[in-house]
C-alpha cells in the first residue's frame, strides 16, 4: 500500500465535488427555466446521442459521415409506423428500428467504407440523399409529405413522458449511459485497436487487427445510436415528417461532431447544446438571426480548432486538474 | 420511346451536367491549389448572380459588362474568404474538417445575407440570346444553354493553359504539392494561396452569371449547387477541372436518362447508386492520378 | 420669471392634452397575447412572409379601432425556419412561457402537425395556413384552417379543366413537396371527374432544370397540363419544350414573385385562387385597399389569409369575453361561420375549414397581372 501524493487526493476530491455540483445544476435547471428552454435542452439530449455516433466515427476512424439523418429517420419511422399502424409495443418498435438500421449500415457499409477521404464523405452524402428520397416515395410507410401523427408518448414507472419537463429527466440519463458506454469502449481492447487503426494503420494490420471489419462495426454502432435517438424523438414530438430527416439534419449532426471535438466524447454534449440553443436564442434578435448563426459558427470553428471538447480539455489541464491518470486521446 | 424524348433527355442532361461541372470546376481549382474542399463554391456563384442582377436591373449595365463584374466580385470574395476564414483557421492548426466547416459557415452566411437583403423571391436574369431556344428534332435547348456549354469548355481549356503555361499557375501547383519547398525557392506561398481562392471565386462568379438565367436567382441555391458540384468534382478526381466537368456530365446524363427510362421519382436513388458504384470501381476518380484514392 | 412660468404652464397644458388624446385613442392595459409561428426563412418563406404582412396589418387595424373590448392585442411572431422541430420548440415557448390565448399558423403542413399536437392537448384555438393534413387532424377539436384542404384545391382544378376547358386527358408536372400533396388528392378524384392522368412526372424542390420530365409529359399528349410547384423553373421548362396546351396551376404558385420569375412564359397560366387584387370581390375591397395603402402593393391569397386569421381570432376573443376568456372558451367561440377577406369559412364543419368551391376565383395571368375569369365553380 503506497501513500498517495496529497495533490492527487486533492484533485480527486475536486473532481468528485465538480461532478456533484454539475449534477445538481442539471437537476435543478427545469425548475428554473421556462418550458420552451427545457424543450431545447431535451432536443440537445436527443442530438447528443445521435451526434455521438457521428463524433465517434469521426474521431476514432476518421470517417466523415453525412448519413446519420437516414438512421435517425429509420428509428423514428419504425417506431411511428409500428405503434400507430401495427399496434406493437414501443420497445419492440424501437428494437426493430435498431435492427433495420444496423442491417442497412452493415450492407451499405461493407462495400462503401473501403473508400477513403472525400470519396467516403460523398458516399455517405449519397446515402443521405437516397434515404430522403425513399422516405418520400414509400409514403405507405412514412406518410410521405403528410407524415405520421398521433405517436404515443413513452411511459415510465407510471409517468407519461408527455411534457418537456418529464422527458428531460429521462433523456439525459439515457445520454449519460450512452456516453459512459463509449468512454468504456475507448478504454477497452477494442478502443486500443481503434486508436491503432487511426494513428498507425499499417502497424495495426501487421498486428492482426481487422481494419475493414472494425470500421464497419463502428459504422453499425453509429447507426444504432442514430436510430435510438430517432425513436425517442418520435415519441417526444408525437408527429414525424420527412422534413426532419433531410440533408440539413445530416449537416447538423456533423456540426455537433466537429464543434464538440471529434476526439472528445463529452464535447459532444456541448456541440449538441450549441446546435440546438444557439439558433433559438439568436432568433429573438429578428430577421438577422440566420446570418448571426453563420457568423457564430465561423468564429467557433476558427477559435476552437479541436472543438469545445478540446478547449475544455485544455482548460482543465491548465487548471491543474489532470493529476489523475488519463487515457491519452480518449480523454472525456 | 419517342426519339425526341431521348434527345430531350440528352440535351437536358448535358445542360444540367455543365451546370454541375462549372461549380465542380471551381471546387477542383481550390482543391488543386489549396487542398481544401470549398463548401462555399455554390455561394460564390450566387453572389456573382446577385451582383450581375443588381447591375443589370438597377443600373442598366449591358450584359457583357455585368459578366465581367460578376467574375471580379467572385474573385474578390474568394480572396476575402481566404484571408478572413481560411488563414485564421490555418493559424490555429485547423484540421480538414475545420476548413470544411468554416467554409460551410461562410455558405450559410452568404445565403442568410441574400435572404436578408434580397428577400425570399427568385429573380430572373436575362440569358444570352434572351429566351430563344434551338430545336433539335422536336426537342429544345435554350440558346443560353448552348452558350454555357461553349463557355464552360473554353474555361476548361483556359485553365489547362494557365496551369501548364503560366508561372502563376505553376506556382499554384508547386505551393499546393510542397508548400515548404515552394517557399524555399522563392514562391510567396501565402499570396499564391490567396490567389487560388481568388481564382476559385472568379470561376464561381462566372458560373453564377451563366447559371442563373437558367435556374433563377434564389437565396437557397448555393448549397444545392455545391452538393452537385462536389459530386461532379469528386467523380472527376477532385484535382482536374476537366475531370470535374466530365464528372458533372456523367451525373447530369445519368439523372436525365433515369428520368425518362425509369421514373422521375427515383432519379436520385439511381444517380446516387451509380455514383457510389463508380467510386468503388474507379478509386482514383475518372481522371485523377493513379495512387490518389479519393483525396 | 413670470414669462417662464407661463411658458411652463402652457407646455404642461399642451402635453397633458396630448397625453389625454393619446390615452383615449389607444387601447390600454395588459395586451392580449396571440402567438404566431410562421416560416419566415427556409423553403417556406414564400408563404410565411406574405402571411406575416397580412397579420401585422390586421394587428394594426384591430388596435386602431380600440383593440379587443378596449384592450390592445399583441401578436408575437416566431420563425420556424420551415422546420417542424423548431416549430414545436417555438410552440412550447409561446403556449407555456408566454401564455398566449390562441395560436396562428404555421405555414407548412409538417409544422402544423408538430404544433397542433401541443395546442390540441391544451384545447387552445389554432388557426393554421395549411389545408387539412393527415387524418389525425380530424380528431383535433380546436384546430381550424383558413386555407382549403388539398382535396378542394384539386377539385377546383378539375372543375375548371372539365367544365371550362372540356378536357379529359391531363399531364401533371409536380414537385416532391407541395406538388405531391396536391397530386395525392388529384389521384383520389380522377374517377369522379372522369379524367385520365396520361403522364405524371416529379422533380425535387430545388431542381435546376426539369426539361426531361416536361418532355415526358409532352410526349404523353395531354389536353391540359397541371404544373404544381413552388418555383418558376418547371413553368419555364414546360413552355420551352413546346408544351402548348393550357397550363393550370395551384394556389401555392399564385404570387407576383413567381409570375415575375416565370417571365414571359407566365401568360395564360390559370390559377384557382381566392384573391385577385386587380379586381376584388365586394367583400375583399376593404382589405385590398388597406393593404395597398400600407404596403404599396397588391395582396394575394396568403396575405389575405394572414389578415383573416387575426381578425377571426379577435372577434372570437371578444365574443368569449375579452381578456378574461380562457383558451378553451375562445376555441369554442370561433367554431362558427366567418366572412373573411380571402373566403367564407365555416369552422363548425367536419373539415374544420368550411370553404366552398364557390369561393374560388379563377384567374389568368396577363403581362404580369392577374385577370379574373368569368368561370365559377359550383
């Protein structure tokens, strides 16, 4: 039993205290903010989950994916159609969405993920376009431009999650679990393999890591996250239409990933907050708001090259809070 | 199927193809010189069109003069983008994605400004030869579209001469392939980069002036054009202006043939699938150099 | 010294007089808040901006005549950017934080779906600018429409085609958004009118050139061509590939901006619509004159719809008791007949719109202006 340096113990306590304070603030927010603002925070939670899929794929595999809107849509439509037309229970519908998304990701990913760089980005964009067209054409399934309404709300422990207030306390623990699982994934053997594949691909192959299969599996994971978020989205707004699943949504998820900092898992939260809250706050300023958002985006990209997550990590380091052991490049 | 329908499909496909190709050309020029994907290219075109519209409608300028003004404003805009957006990003160690996002932000900014100052309407720009069209076996192609095709081809030839035959062109290539080496032999790399974006903007402004009589000026057209132009450029190998135009032609023809042979609803699915197949089968693009896999 | 005191007294008297006059003219007290969610940016801006013009004009007019039972009206307008998710967020804020007593809008069907899920749960009156949408809207008891269901639009188009043009073979060129919705209704009605759609071609909303689709339509030899889109491109392309047949369009394209965009090819396009500013119906004259005075331009359908929505809500709130009325009472008070500037509505009907075919006005474009046609549908 070694004696720990006092500095480490102190920083440990600081970290725990910070966590507790953070959770307390999180729990108190819905009581302090108006319903409209809580609604924004709920969307931030949904987008954190979907955005994490894109962010993980980008940060660990270097893949720019614009296809997340398709999986988000598959999740939403599966549960919308399943509950309103087929009458299936909600978990079954969400699972169906996840399975379909995973299959699509596998079938499409296997040939496509062999491409690299801009080819791959274009291929994912092509997927997003195709998905959007199919959502429109297959209106027997999706309701086309009219959409599907009357989707039932989720119900947990006897509470119907039909207000932003209630959904807030559901979505953020979900997001936290997802974030925690990813953090663990990074520290596992698979995480090491991912880092090897990203930083030293030839060495990775020599070491026996099946790079192709790893990329596809990460893509499938990303799709599963997108689908899960999409299903939750459908049960929150109780109405879905193709306007929610277009290229602009795909770009939005990519923004979250890059703004949050692709190498940072918790940065995704900040990215999601930015993408949901900023346009809303700016729209109070009137006609000029789209322009302001664009300018804000430019400033954020220029001054935060590793995203918000990277900036926070730097700040944390500078405040001296990094005496505890960290996993390089996987730091949350 | 009626012959005139096939011919219309081909004419329509070639017209659209050159529209995509003109934007793709600009993307290829910027990528060739700076290794950056410019998400604002379609919005350079929008700006060029807006400038031309204002000059022609509000000040009564003749078309050729407005043409030059559009190209010039595109060039100036391109250079401003390099100084105000790209350079600060580079100075702070931006990644490839940062450049993409910063130009995307620029694209949003242009689109939002046009909405703000111009409104949500579409505006008409007169074309070359007015609204006349030429009849080809009962199918029609606008005189302006023919002019677009001719001018587009001339631009490709001009760029080829520029890169091979002029010192500036060679300097651009050198600065992009090996910036440090280029700097060592006396090439002012930062200036050349600015000029690269200027050239991209010039081409964009030209494209805008040529394209808007066909599709009408509209504040949302920037990003849509950029997406198609990007596809065209990538198909062409990303660094070849000629390849970009050819890629655009492939895309345009696939789309219009899909419309007449299969169904207009599924045209994008077919076009995108063929796009993906081409990329898988020809990893260097249609005209890229061997060994460069998709950039 | 005496002079400055008298000066002061005179100034005070004038000021007091001015204040008193102002106080009498202006409605006073806490304003009655109405929420409005419109598409002011994004693809729907072509609808939202005219709607806003009509709403603002109505707000001014209502307050100028003393407000609602003496209290001022304040319409809080939010932009949903043509996105249903944002529309939902704005609705949450307007309904629960601002506590508006009624809602106007949105401009697009998907956004209406998202917002009405909230207003219906609260029983809040909502007057929307979209026609009846998915079936679920029939179960909503406080959602009213000031624009006709697409089925009615389709019927108007078919009435004109079969009765005035005496045609049976129709070619359709439509976009995947607005056009698709209208087409669905057209398809449902083709048996009833005995028409055949010899060609149906679609294109995406931002398409640059649709000559191939237009050529396909022409190759099918229709007698009349329907072009349903929110962009000028298909109209131009149709004429350019030598479609010489009469073109009938839908209300969504009937605006001066689109006509300008279509240029010289706009002549002779027929629109089933409601407001022809050049030749208004008697009940529309007051609104058209007021609009022209305020904006120096002629209004069309969406401006009139905006005006009507605000006026109907004002009269409903007044009927339900003014500032004391609860949202549910207001919703009930509106459920009746209203003669608006755009059309005559009957919100007690099943389709929660109650617009009759006879309200339609058929217009033809002549040199950038609309001319009212004598045809009337019954």
